[in-house]
């Protein structure tokens, strides 16, 4: 046997084997006093991590989403609070100036609130500088046929007539997203990672 010739102490079974062949290899390895390991076909599947578990007398592979430890979450939150608080203080003159410019460019509030889905499926109100005319969402249906997407669930219009002059500039520079620092401070968003 190869096991004896090579002085093998561990046998790794990998790849597709029928139950019959798997049993033969396992029996032979056990007879020779070897440790047996069985590898799954892939070590990562769709962003989950495999972990061996024993359930109801059977070995199974549990697939779990990677999670941060408590101290990592605390560090992440401390970073979120620090970055957002410092950002709001340092950028406050710019935020005030942008709010005034938005109000002068078109009627309506300087900020736009929209419901988004956050962590664990919880809805929250995202803050942005308003880049469209007031009540722009009411005109959505009349513009839907001009969408660049054929799928009705998606919507985007080239040269959207609802976008204001200042709004186009804010979007192009991503300055419309600066109020989201408040969302970070309120815990509905994070500076790093998904909402």
C-alpha cells in the first residue's frame, strides 16, 4: 500500500467519490491507523465561511456569514462617531453654504429624505442635499417610458429634466451625500462597510 510505503499518517479525501468508494478509502485509512480528513469542493461559497459541525450523528458543513467580534464592532462604531463628528464640525461652513445654494437655486427644502433599507432589513431615512425639483417623485411615472432600462424595476433617464442646475453639480461631485454624516452619527449608516 502507498500508505505503508510513504509512512502516511493523514489521508485527505477530496473530489467527487461515490459513497462506496468513499467507504473503501476510509476503511483502508482507518485500518492503517491514519487520520482522515474530507475536503469540501470549495472553501468559500457565495461569501459564506464553512465550519464543520456534528448534527444528529452526522458530520455536516455549516455555512455562516463572517461576523465582526464585539471589540471589532466597538472599534468600528468609535471610528464612525469620530469621523462623522469631526467631519460635521470641519465641514459645517461648507454644509451651510451648500444648503443656501440649494435653496437659492430652486424652491423647496435643502435636504432630501428618502427611505432606504439598512442592516437586518430595517428601514431608515437617508439624508442628502436635494438635487431635484420639489416633488420630483410625483413625475416618475410620466418619465418611466424614457428610462434607459427595459426592466420596470429599474429607472434612469439621461438628462433627467427634474435635476436642478446645482443638483447636477452636487451629484457630479458627490457633495449631495455629505449630509449622510448625520446618518452615520445616528447609527443608520457606517463610514466603512454596508449600510
